[in-house]
């Protein structure tokens, strides 16, 4: 066979691999995030799309939302339109996928109070703490299953070299819609999963999400949350056991 035809066949094979392999990666990522994210948070986690260029490893994740628990009026505790990623292409064929960088821009965190003792962020964090270990075990079982030796579902470990969350906003609301907005501080995480030579997908999702929600919660505590005290006081009428009167008796709302 002439050399030029060999080169042509190689190019065709590369193009075919690029065309078919890329959608496979995208569908796997979407499936994994939706599945394990929802199991960890106890609410619906949705990822609309993922595009990855195998030529340079640059990708875009479009629209991720984490739903609130059922009792809350706002639909999401966390939402964003787009994430930029840079993947080490060579690592895709190994057991540990190395993500060089993730940049999360302009996430919106909704902090909703049902009362002084209940809010959506703390409830989601409790779910994450409770569900992560169970989800990791389930992930390990899937990885070890004979039918999953191809790694078609998960089984991959993940290392994230650099992750940054910037220009985020926290929308603090109470039951009747009154609230305030505060800026989410920049979050910078490095070498996630590197100490273990790769963390599971469930562990990685849990660690990143918990860091974002913890930062949001701490920011709310430090902010001028007293602007919501009147609304929170109204909401205390819904709390069983006369909590409102006991809170007033210790002077939190003044005389």
C-alpha cells in the first residue's frame, strides 16, 4: 500500500476516534454527575451538558443545578451556567483522570431560612455528610463488578490540580421573599485527591460541594443577617413548641 494511503487511513481512524469517543466521554460525565451528585445531596443534581476538545483537553460544563429539599420555596440551593475545565488528555486512558484546572464563574447560592433553626444549606450539608460514605461504597461495588471492567459507568479516580470559584453571589431569602444579597468569597482548592493518588467521583463531588456550601454559610453568618430578623421572627410562628416566645425571652429580638 502506498504511503499516502496509509497516512490517509490513519487520519480517518483518528477522526473517527475523535468523533465517537468525545460523545461517549460527555455522556459518561453527565450520567456520573447526575447520579452520584443526587445520591450525595439527597436532592436532584442536574448537569445539562459537557463538551471536551480532545485536541487540547479544554472543555465546558453547561448549567449545573442542585435542587433544594422539598420544604423550600426556592428551586435551587446552587446553580451556575458554565464551568471551564482543562483535562490532561493522556490521563483519560488511565485509572486516574487528572484535571489540571476547573474554573467556576458566577455561581449563585440560595440561602433560604424556614426559621432560625432551619435553612437549606445546613440541610444539604447534613445530607452530604450522611450520604457520601454510602455512595462511595456503592461506587466501589460498581467498579469491581465484572460487567464494568471497561469503566463504562465509573471506576475512574480523579485528581483536580487547581479549582477556583469566583464572582459568586449568595441570595439570602426568608419564607416571604425578603432578603439580601452578599458576595461569595473566592474559593481556591488545590490538589484534590492527590494525597490518595486519586479520589472517587463521589468523594470529589462531596468535597467540592461541601467547601462551597460551608463558605456560603460562614459568609452569611458574618454578614448583616440582622436585616432578616423580622422575617425570621415571623417564621418562628411556624415552629412548634413556643420557640418564638422563648427566643424573645432571652432578648435576641430586643424588647
